[in-house]
């Protein structure tokens, strides 16, 4: 379902793909996030996604203008996963709510791997 808002000038519809792309760009700016992850179901392998395919590691659903986002991420080696998750949640919640004008109901974070950063 799409995000939907009524204004005095008409209706606004926001595609889930737009929300996912924006949330992905906010997420990769967060400290400790290396990038989004894609899980190869056939092989069970996790792959780091390039910046142009960030939305493949993010699932967005909208119900009654309340957004739920699932992130599949790869984090930096040696950082606190709980600190990275807290940072990711607070940044994404604030920026996505400002961007869309809709409430973020839930953010689920799935850590799919750890990567050493040079």
C-alpha cells in the first residue's frame, strides 16, 4: 500500500520504493554501517550491495500512513552493534518522518554480516 496524504490542494501518494531509497541513503551515512545486504536464498550467501541498489536490502510497508521498514545491513568490525542500531533507528526515524510526513511505526534491523574497513 502506498503512503497517502490529503492536502487542501489535493492528494499526495508516496511509493514504497521512494521511501526505501531515501531510508537507504540515510542508513549508509550512519556510523558503523558498511552498506545494505542482499541474501542469496539459493546459496545462503550475503552480498554487500552497491550504492545504486540500496533498496534491495530494504523492505518498506505502509499501512494507514504508518511505515514499517526492515533493514538488512552489514556493519563494521569492532563497533557495538547495539550502538549502531540505536544510531540507525534514531536517524532514519527522524529523517523519514520529516521527508514523508508519515509516522514510522517500526524499524527492524537484521545484521547479515560484519566487514573489516580499511
